[in-house]
C-alpha cells in the first residue's frame, strides 16, 4: 500500500521534486530519531547529576524531554517541507535536499545546546539550595549598624 | 544562607593570604570581610569575641551561626562557586582535622592543582594532606 502510494505520487509528477521530498522526510526523520535516542541514552547521567541524584525525577524529565524533542523536530520538518526552490533535475534535487537537511541539523543543534543551557541553570540553582555540610557552633547576636 | 561574614586576623599571615585569595574567587553568595582589628564592626556581632581564639579565620552566616576552627575553612569553601564541592568532601570525619591544611593548599596552589587533588581517592588525599611535600602516596 505504502510503496504503491509513493510510486503513484512519484510517477504522477514524474518529477525530481517529489523524490526530493521523500528523501528529505526520510533523512530528517531518521536523523531526529537517532539524535533523540542518543540524547535519551547519554543525557541520563547528566540529568541525574543536575537533579542532585534524584533518579526517578531524572528519568521522568528525560522521557518528557525526548517527547518534546520529537514533537518540535518532526513538526518543524513537516512544516518546512514545501518551502524553498523546487527541484527540476538531479543537481537541483541534491542541492535542495542538502539545504533542507542542513537546516534541520542546525535546528537540532540549537535545541540541543538550549537543553544543555537549561540543565546547567538547573544545576546552579540546585547548588544554591544545598545546605552547608557542617552545623554552626554557636550563635552570635547581630545588630544593625 | 544568603550571606557569609568572614572574620580574619589582619595580623596573621595565613589569614591575610586567605583573605586575599577568598576576595579573588567568584562567590555563590555575597561575602563580607571584617578584620578582628575593626572593633566597631566587630561590636555589631555580640559574643564573637568568645570564638576569636579558635583560629585566625571565623565564618558567620546571616542567621548568626558561627563556624570556628576547621569549620571556618569549610564554610568559606562552601560559599565559593568553584569550591563548594570541596566543602562537602572535606567535612567528612577523615578530613576535618586536615581542613586547614587542605584550605591552605587549595588557596595557594591554584585551580589546576585543586583539580588534580580532586581526582585523588580519599586515602591518597588524606596522605597528601597529612604529609605535605611527600610526592608519592603509599600504594
């Protein structure tokens, strides 16, 4: 059913443009999945540390982040599908495909660094609320002066 | 804690060096430095004189809790952005007697050295602090 649909669309237009779109969707979505899986796997320990060892919370945040990541990226990929020049031959098809995939990669990169920035903020906030490791020995009375 | 008052003996070399180092570090909270010799400013803290002979450095939190002896060094490290981790490590019973020596090393040897120390495991670090100058720790 699916290959037939694609073949029909491709055959109908007979054009490089449709093949470019198909290749674009395939490459972009695979890249998104790969990046999301990598982040999910390697980001866990970073999150656990940012959340001061609270593992269940870290796992939950990790999962929610991956869901948001998929939504934003696949949303972006589908929205950006029709914009840009239309391919007329193999050369323009490759050029357009490259531009579009490049844009997706840059957006993925920006999101990635934005996530890291948020985590480091969280980590800093957590250190501000960590209690001192030792107890004071005695009180002094402070007067304003 | 929102603020840390650091009292230091301005006639003590070690305290002066510590002061100079602490001022140069990025803090997590504002630090206010008060020399023991500034009697007017000292008078704002009733009862602080009882702690003066505990060492050349004292820490007082903004709620009035006093940290004296080795704890003074630890609370100073706790208030610094780059050294808060050290305050947790050094407050273990194994390191508390060595806290002054550790503080001295951290504050004189620079950031690179402190990162090297960070990589040592506990017994090796304790050895380094207890026997300064010996380059090799027991295997």
